[in-house]
C-alpha cells in the first residue's frame, strides 16, 4: 500500500497483479479496459461495512485501486453525487461505476 497524500483528502493506492480469465465476461467492454490498465477508484467512508467488503474483495483478487475517503474530500463527495449515488462505497472502473458491495461487478474486473 502506498500513501500518495497527506492530511485532508488523503488518497491510498493499492497495487496488485492483474489476472485474466479465459471465459467471456458479462461486461466485455469492462474486461477490455481492465486489460488496458484501467484505473479503479473506490470512494469510501470510515466504519462502512460494504466499503470494507469491497476493498477486501479487490485485495483478494490482487486488483489495484485508489481509495478515496469521502469524509475528507469534498470534491470526491461531489463527484459521487454527480454520478447519482447517495451511499458508499462507490466504485469507478473506467467508464463503469456502481455503489455498494457488488461481488458480481468486482468479478468482472479480474
């Protein structure tokens, strides 16, 4: 885990290997972007059970992501609101995004 900031708006980047499966994913565009080095951002809050489940699932699959604390970054909070979400976590993976713990969507990233 690499700390890329400090204080308010701290961002944490976690790195891991990318694994590619041989089956055709449900979201081929998402798989294609992941193979091309797509950036994944997880907008999270402290003491959020679904946020913890999401980051654990990403960690277990070795998927790199940037973690943004919504309570420390007003701009990030606005980004999430602009996407239409009112709950955490919000995961942005390339052009795709979702809210809540979504193992089905996380599975499409590997």
